[in-house]
């Protein structure tokens, strides 16, 4: 798939086929995250990949609305050092957003759907993922082949009109 087609095809997928993602494709998705831009190239992130079905079921419990994680073929947890500095936290969040989108577009390019999930229960996340106490699990991204329909460019997306959201020079 071309990059522009992958961008237009990407959508949140919450139901997945019972089909694994190859190690090669999963590594490609993770490499997209690793190569993402980061503030001053600090790369303040780590990624934990979960494919074990029982662990995925437990991981889905860290957020009320993250049930798609349980049926994903793989879920990637994005982790970063905990900080009380609001500027540093904002910078880390921006970097994790870039890594998230890079993974999701790389996945769409392979015909793999994705959907993000917040993480409310940090203690359960730490118990399941094994990360150090000074690290937070900031977001989960579930990946899998869509159960309902394959990823194809969406010709008429349910988005606000271009001219309504794009302002040139001034609002």
C-alpha cells in the first residue's frame, strides 16, 4: 500500500480475526515506532509487546474501554519515565503520540488494524508488564487483522470538512 493510501485507510479497529501477526510484520511496526521523531532525539520511550492470549485478557483490564486489547493479535505498551515536570510530561506525550501514529500507519500499510487504549490501572499494568517503578505505561495499542472488513482507503471519511478545520495565516 502507498503511504497516502495507508493514511486514508487507517481507522480504529476494535474487533479482530483470530489470526497471528508474523514476527516480521510485528518487528516492522515496532521499527516504525523506534524511528519516530522525538524531542531533541531523547527517545524517552520503551515498548513492550504482548502476544500471549491470557496476558492480553488481563491487560485489557487496565482501562474500562480497552476491551479490544483482549482479542488483539498483539498489543504494544508504550512506556516512559514518570515525571512531575509538566513541560517534560507534555514533550514525552507528544513523542509517544508520534510513535503511536507511526506504528498505526505502518500497520495499516500491512493491512493490520489498530486501536489505542488509555491505561488507568498503573499497578496492574506494572504487574503484567514488569516495568520499573519509575516508569509509567502511558498507552496501549492493540493490533490485529480487522474482523469486519479489510482496511481500504476511505473515500468519504466522517470528518469535519477541510475548509472548516484548515485556516490559512489566521483563524
